[in-house]
C-alpha cells in the first residue's frame, strides 16, 4: 500500500464575522492510497497558508512541500513520516504553521491507519481510559455582564454543567473584566464549573490581580492570560495564582510544548490535535502526565478535530473535561454526517474505524473555494 494522492481543500462559510472564532473556514487534507483507502485530517490555521505548504514543490532537501514528500510512501508508518516531514521542512517549518500542516496530514494518516486495521484511533494509541467525558460548552463572552449571564443560562439549560467564556471584550478594563466574570457566574449558577479564557491580554502582575479577583467567583481555571510566548511569565504566575493556569492551544508540536513542560509553567495543558497531530500529541501526553499536570483538548473548529480530540483525550489517564465548541456555525455541525456534540453535558468517544466520522460530501462541495492534488 502506497500513498497515491494528497488532496488539500479549503472551505469557507458565507458569512465570516470579525471575531476570534476559527470555525468560519477550514482546510482539509485527504490522503489516498493506490488500493483505494483514504483518510482525512484538518489544520486549525490559516487555510491558504497551510495549502501552500502542502502544495509547495521541491526547493532543496530541507525545504520541500508535504505532498512531494509523501507520494509513494507507506501511510501506516506514521512516526517515520512525521520525522521525514519535520526534517525536510526545516527551513520554513519546525514550529507554527509548518507543524499545523503536518498535523493535518498526520490526522489523515491515522484516520487511514484506523480504517486499514478496522480499529478506532484510540485503540491504536494504546487504549482508552474513558468511554465518555464531561464536556464544557466553549463560547465567547457577551459584550457585558448581562449579556454574558444570558449566554451562561442558555448553555446550562442545554445540559452543560461547565461553561467557558472567552476573549473579547476581556482586557478592556478591570471593571469590565470583573463584570464579565460575575455575569458568567450568575449565568451558570453556584454549582456550575466556571472557566475563563482571557485571550492573551495582560502582563503577569495584572494577570495575578485578575486571578485573585476571579477566585472570588470560584473560577476553575484562568486560560491564556499572558502572551503565548511568555513562558517565564506563565511559570511566575502559576507559582502564585490562587486558581489553576491553563494554556497551550497555540503551541504546535512537541518542541513548542517542551519548555512549558520542563519549567512546570502550567496547571492545565491544552493540546489542539489540529495543530499537533496524533503523533506529537501522544508524546506530549506522556510528558505532561509524567510532570503531574493535567491535560485537556483545545478544539474550536469542525467535528473532524472534535472526533480527533476525543480519541486522544480518551487515552489521557486523568482526562477530566472536553472542550466542546458550541459556536453556531455550519462547519461545526454539518461537515460530517455524525454530530460530534455533548448530550446532557457528556460526550461519548467514537468507536468506528479511524476517526469514526464521515465527511458530508454535499456540504464540502457547497463550501469549497480552493482545491489541489486531485
């Protein structure tokens, strides 16, 4: 069995709003073999940039597009192919978008591998510890405390016992920050699990003041209060914060996570399968578990990444929450025939071969804006 095609597709919904939500477009990578098997993966990144990395022709031995590196290879050799892609893209890859493109390919390879063996990916990764995981509704803040309160009420009424509120307008002022979090607590009630995603808006000392303020509302964690590259700041803050500090969604690959793990800079490591792939996510899982910190997925895209996240998170021994994007987007709900969403606040682990989900090809055709590799 050899790889015969690597197809890259970009999808985009009709109404793209100016907000921090990555479920408005998507880049899919499909890996097809000479005997008819196919796997699909997704990157959470700029779709056009990912596509250019897949499509790029050979330049020299460490600056080569991914399709060029994969054609003719055995798709079951996922670890070797990850290392080949990493080395042969060193001059434009190593971190960031180069790794996200590799992650989409890697997800597709593991999907294909699961189909080849007739097994779910979580079994190929070593086996699941959980049949279902408590989900939290992941949604953006309202424009003020009152609007945020209503958002919280909506999702607790839908059965979620945990809700995360994130990004704008957090960071505009201390008064508004406090108002937003108070509204969030009122919305989900005294017994709900409250998670706060600041969206990288403060310096470390301001973040510490906010952590003390949010502790009054019993926030379960404070996510990404600092710039994503401020590893020293995260270590300083984690040692002093009265509530757990979470981050990692923007990290791409094991080398990006390594300093956070080695410096014990976080309480909760959030790993996005659409930025890391299964191969590196499995390595990251082992290192984080050895460090004694907790693991959670990051996912704000399509049901492909939601399914991938569930396969990986099920193999995490101490998994305690699943990020369930509840953004009302066709890409989030209609890209696959299966709906990958929590029911009454809990989400089940897929058990079909590979990712365990199938693309809705009619949806793909209606939203396709670019394609290469056919």
